[in-house]
């Protein structure tokens, strides 16, 4: 497993922006597909965005055009730029890495809280 630590969450007003960072410890970071997920209280964790080691990206439909996932392999870091934030974006955001054998996301950060006020 790769060790992941998220940062950058906070409280913002609707329409504002935040940039989340995910620092990875493994020297093989560049080989991992990375993803961002979020979980609101009382709800299931949901996929937000993903990026391959070659920087091919995918997005959930409700964040496409507002969020941008990126990575800097030299810094072992993934990012989630969140613009035009809405109250429904409020959740704990988690960074994850996909297992190279099972192809499932099984390495998770501790999460960072994002709260968007109306």
C-alpha cells in the first residue's frame, strides 16, 4: 500500500474555490491510478475524479467543469482544484490509490473536511 495524506480542506462560501492536495509516500507513486472520493454525513462514499499515471482523467458528472484533478509525479502529489463550489459539495474528501493487483482503490488518506456555506 501507498501512504496518503490529504490537506487543503476548509470552510468556503458558495461560489468559492479550494485546492486539495494528496501527498503520497511510495517511490512507485507514478505507477498508481489516483482518485478523489467524498462522503457526506449519512451517505455512501462516492467517486469524484480519477487520474491515471499518464494523466488521463475522469470525473463524476456533477463536478465536471468545476473540478480538476491533476498530479505531479516528481512531487508524489495529487491535487483536486475545486471551483464554483456548491453547498452540496460539502463532504469529507478522501484521496485514494488503486491496487496494482486487484485494480481496486484500497489505499486511503485520512480525509479532509470541505464545507460550503450558502
